[in-house]
C-alpha cells in the first residue's frame, strides 16, 4: 500500500502541475448542467413536480454533472504519456507490487474527484440547491462520486495498457455517454418509456445516479445509497482484478 | 556505505560468480505478418564486476535482450539468471538487484530531478529520509545538484541521460543495464557518461551495456559480444577480437572491421546503423 500511496502522491503532483487537464473536467459538467436545466426546468417546476421533492430541476440534474465530471479523469492519458515516454518501464523495473502501478493513479483520481465534486456541489448550493441528507449525505455524495471516478479511470487505464494509444483511449472514454444517457437522466425511472426503463434497469450507472440523487433530494435512504455503493464496489473489484492481469501480461 | 557495499561486491566479482547467465534465450513476437524471431537462442555469460558490451546493428536484438534480462519482456524459451536469480521465476527479487536505464531516458518531465530520485528510492523501500539523502548523493555524483529542483522538462539531453543513470543507481544495484546510454548525446556529454560508467564499475557494479558506438565499446568494455539477427556472432575482449581478425587478414584492424566482418556488412551497407564518434578524454 505504501508504494501505491507514493505513486498516488506523484500522480497528484502531476495533476496540480497540469491545471489545463483539470479545468475541462469542471467546466464541461457545469456547462451540461446549465444547458439541461435551461431546457427542462420549465417543464418540471419544483412546486408541482413530485419527484423533485420541493427543489428545482437543477437538484435533479446535479448527479449527472457529477458523474460526468467523475468520468473525465485524465489518469489514463497521463499513463499513455508514461508508456510512450518510457517512464512506465522505469516503474515496471522497480520491485513494487504490480497492483500498486495501477492503484497509485486511481487513488489520486479519487482524491481529485473529491475536490472537483465538492466544487460542483458548492456551486450548486450557491444557486439554491440543497443537500437534503445533510452533512453526512454530502460526504456520502462526494465519496460515491469519487468511487465512480476510480472505477471509470480504472477502465480507461485498462484500455490504455492494452492499446498504448492516446487516440484509442480517448475514443474509449466516449463509452460513458451511452451509459449516462441510458439512465433516468432527465426523469425518474418509472416515467421512462418501457424500452428505456429496461435499458436503465440493467445499466449499473443507474443505481449510482439514483443513489446520488436520493442524497440530494431526500433524507438518508440507506437501501438506495447502499445499492449505489455496492455497484461501485463490485465494479472496482472487477476493474482492479482485470488491471492487475493486464499489467502482469504486459510485454 | 556505498563504498563498503561496493568493496564487498568486488570481492564477489573475484569469486568467478556470473552476474548474467543466459542459455538458449529465445524471444518471438506474433504480428499480423507472422511470427518474428527477435532473439534466436543466445548463450551468454557476464562475470561479476565486468563492463560487458553488447553490440549490434539496429534491430539485431540488443534491446530485446536487455528487456528480457530486466524482467520487462517475457522470455519465449531458454533460461536467464541475473545476479544469481532466475529472471522468469523470481522477477521481483531480480528487480531489487538490478538497475535499468533504457534507450530512451524514461523520465517524468513534470517532476524535478530531486523528486524523481526520491520517488525511485521510495519504490525501492528506502525511508523518506534515506531516499532524500540518497537523492542528494546521486545528484552530486552525476553533477546535477544545481539543477536538482528544476523540472526535468527543462533539462538538456545530456542532463536527462545522467539523471536516468542516477535513478538506476538509487538502490545500489549489483548489475546495471544500460541500453544505448549515449545515443543522441554530444561528444562532451558522452565522455561524462563514460566517466560515470567507469566510476560506477569501480565501485563494484557489473555493467551490461548495449551500444551502437564501436569506440564506446572499445574504450569502456572489458569484454563484448556482437549480436546480429538475434544470434551472437562474436564474443571476447576487444583486443582479442581485433587480434584474431588482424591475424586472419594480415593487417591492422579496428573494432569497426571486427563488427563489419562479424555482421557481414560493408561500410556502405552499414552507414546509418553504426557510427563512430571520437570523444577522447
């Protein structure tokens, strides 16, 4: 674990020294939030829309923006730089556990997302959104977002290790858009058309989004929150196992 | 401490122990065009304490050999032992005892030289304090103390190469692998690297060095092997290889002639593959 922490520290330093890689991670999700709220807020007024629990439509849309921010991590692209520049071989030639080579960047990605998610929530609060589940809910909210960031960055790192190509890794990142839009992104699941409801039900991102949304709109609903965390935990375990396998067979 | 450890290693060097032992080493790659045999059954022995040169034209299999011996590439067939350890079976233990500086100086341009060396030390289990002290020691050794807190992206090619060399020495390795350590350097930087390599070797570290520069091999190496198309075609001390060819041809020869004779190339054919650069002390 010490090796993973040492490498996480290096990845954080790398992120801080490349602010141009962080700014879009914050800007694009906020842009989508403003556009989506601008387009649909009048259709779903807070005073008469039951699923908003008394808040505005921005509170309903906030989880989408947080998940989008969590899926914009640059860990895999920094990894490609290491691979192409030869530094990854330097790290592979050290006796650290192979999982540490993957985990270091993922831990850093999780920490970066904690900060970015906090900024997004803070901006939401400034525009009248409230976190109905309170301070505990706030920590669970940013914790779950960071967990998803780790999962997604892990998936991207696997693509990076397999393809060793920035173009291929970047393209693979677009996979998130179908996953995001096959969720109850604009309305709750029970208001979706039947085919969309089926698609959303089998899409694991749905449960993460519903957990985030419940934390913003309602008091602590442990079953929904637990399901979101379970999805992230299972996805993280699968992703980590695959990453270690890929890195062990890396030639 | 480094001197004491070095002295112990020199004693072991005299014991006839092999630092690198390779038998029937093979590496094949599968590509869309078919199977490529990069290394085709190499046998090699490098004694502890030597500077061993590994020469060959581009694509001959030098870097593939180094990558296999340093655990970075899987071995298709055959057996390799480094610092007394089986490379395929005990890769982590091998990594503890070797230092590696590959063809492209693999550095993280966003870190400072000091940060890079401290990180490397931490990954070799040094405490934060020991890693910092070792970084200072190495920065002085490779004459980069003044640039220690500058980001690596501002370093010149020669500085990057010296830092890469220093990072390979953080844990005082028994065997140091240098893959074309002076390629792309100007003559002055090349001489500096040669001096470092000699100094490192004098402290007891075995050096396995690949190079395209024949003069470099002649100046630095106790023994050398020439690889061509994945096979060893000559092996011995530079003097003996030159003497053997000289006797055969009945005239004075250089290491260039040995290389050309061994690889079946002509000077025209070899242009661009092997270069000779004069860089006298």
